[in-house]
C-alpha cells in the first residue's frame, strides 16, 4: 500500500516540477491530494462504518431539555446580566446589541457565548505514517448537542477549562502523550469560531506528525486515512465541524 502511495506522490511532484508549478511550501497539500484520491490501504470501509455505529450503540447518554434557572453549577449574575459557571471558568452567556450592521436588518439584540479570555481550547490532530502511509488519530466523540450524539472529531478537542480539569475530570491522554515530545509541527495557529454565536472566540488548531509508537486507546479512537475520513464526510452528519476545519489547514 505504501509503495503505491509513495510512487503516486512522487509522480505528482515530478509533474509539478516539470511544469514549473511546484512550491515547496505546498508539499503537504500535494501529499493530501494523493492521500484522498484512492483507497491505498484496500480497507473495507464497511468495517470502519460498523466501528462508528458500535461507538454510537455503546453510548448510553440521556439528553433532555432543562430550564436554564434550574441548571446545576450555573448562575445568573444580576449585576452583569450574564449566566456564568460558578467556577468563573468555561464560558458565559452574554447579551450583545448590534447597530448599523448592513445586514438583513440594521440592528438587533442577541445572546452570545463568551469564552473565558476569548480563548476556547485546543483542536489537535495527530498524523502518523504507518508503513509509509499517513494516518490520522480520530475520536468518535460524544457531545450532547450533536445531531447524532457521536461525530468523528480531531484527536484532541477540549477547552482550556477542561484541560485544566476545572470539572475535576480525567487528564487528556492524547495531549499528554503525543503533544509533549518527538513530533514535528505541521500547523499551529489560532482560528476563529462562528461569529454569529460565539463572541470573539478563537481555538488553537494544532496539527503534528508524531514519531512515537501507537498506544492502546479507548474503543472510540481509530487511526483513519484521509480517504476514509472523506468517505464519512460524503455520508452526511458523521464528521464534526472542528475536524473538517482543521483538515483545511494542512
């Protein structure tokens, strides 16, 4: 599998150089173009789809609407007119008034999600070449607001409040293992969130290529090729916006 991939990548680069349209800064884009073009691993995609469905079946979460004034650990700050977590971390719900907008209407009021210090968290993607073929560490992640509960997400998708364990939860296994040493930075930059719902929020998008060996991971993690990820994208609501967004940075 890796020899076929490497040969096609080299052939593309030779073609680009011959026609004087090769740019070294775009090397990752050329490689991605080859990665997504073919099922180099000859994987039976149905098996990966069954893995996703099994993750979904294992999820026993119960989600129901609850009045905001009855939410545990969230309080209304009457002086500020905001809803805040009692820790002072995570995010707040604030009110914003907009005027002279030159939009569908000129002015309106609305609530916004305002992250602490405007910095959301880390959106991290681990890339690893296995026998010469690039794979990406993907988390079939549960979020209560997901359309189908489980969506394929980056290797790390966590707010700084969660990473600092304000919720007294678990340490982030992936960040602690893969992002500490023996990696090559591919991209590391701040990227803005949706400005229609989040107030000036940014996330640190961080893509690395790891030199470390694979470790035993929970069942919801899977090493996928770029071709496999795109097959999930084509199927519908399976891939999270964060994963789709970070892939565009390569």
